[in-house]
């Protein structure tokens, strides 16, 4: 698998994307800031999608697939030789449009299913894509299966957002605080609630409870009287969303 990133000078998408394109049209000095999702998507459709589908794939020995969302993409290959060749071709393709692949963020990753007899509980490598970390893990029967978990940077960002929310609204009535936190957590679960990521969802809910308790206790003298036992009793009546799988992306069999 080729995990690619293209050098750019500005990320305007605000989503921590690893593929941000900034292209200068030769001769006229026009900068195209392709971190903008709509423009970057149209540009990459011609520079990357059509090129890979019609010019690259017919020349390969094994199966290959491009997976792209807006300006994030990975390339998967059945053959390591194909992956190495396409990495070189991709460098030249980007150069045609005045772009370069980021040397630190473009890498060739061995990501095939580990052998049944392989030792340990983790695969050979991980891939970060769209806020998730993809990895191989063993299921309860010992078979290797794909796993997805929230990327560490995205998890920290989500906790930071909850911290800010609880701090800013700590003087509001608790019912209003609860409703606001439910919306925030539900939105997170809607995106990250995929099969294989339940433990990350449970961690986020646990951290949300701790953060909320912390800021409720900072509401003056009355807040200091709030104990963890009383807070747990309140959560029995007004619980935060339970970690649930909202989307099943795959159902793999050995």
C-alpha cells in the first residue's frame, strides 16, 4: 500500500488532511490552494483518479485500487513490484503539474493480511486515513481481521473540544449542558462509530464524564459540594450517549 502526501504550503480544509495541494500555473503566477475541498476534489479527479484508472491500472500485474475522499487518498496493491513502480510514476505525474510528494508522509507500507501462524496480536504496519488508524488485529477465534480505531491526534482533539464546551457552558443549567454534550458526543459517534472502534468510543464517553464532572465542580462554592457519587446518580437520570456502532463498513471472514 502506498500512503501518499503531496507537498503544499497551506491547509485550508481544517481537517488535518495529509494530502494538501497547492499548484502554481506556469507563467501567470496563479496560485490554486487545493486544500479547499471542492476545488481539490475536482483537480485530483483529473490529475489522479482518471490517470490511475485508465493509464496505470491496465499496465499492472496484480490488482490495485485507489481510495480517495476529497484530498486524502491511499493506493492499495496486490504486488509489491507494482506499488514500487506506481510510486515512481506518481512522483513524475505530480511533477508534471508542479507538485512534489512529501518525502516524510509518502511511504510504502506492507499491509497484507498476516499469515495464520504469525506470532503476536498486531500486523506489520498501520495506516492513518480520514481520522482513523487502520490495522490488523486478531479476533476472538485467533483469525486476523481488519481493525479501525480513532487516530490519536483526532481523539485528543475531540477531548479538547469537549473540555472547551464544558468550560464555556459550566454556568448554564445542567439540563442545557447535558443536551449540548449529547449532541457533541452523538456527532462524534456518527462519524467514528464503525465496527472495530468500540473501545475508542467507550474511552471518549468515559473522558467526557470526567471532563463534565471537573467543570461542574468549578461553578463556585455550590459546585465544590458535588461528589462523584452524586454525579453518577445524576448520570443515571441524564446519561451521556452509550458507545454504539453506527456504521458497519465490512464483515470480513477468514
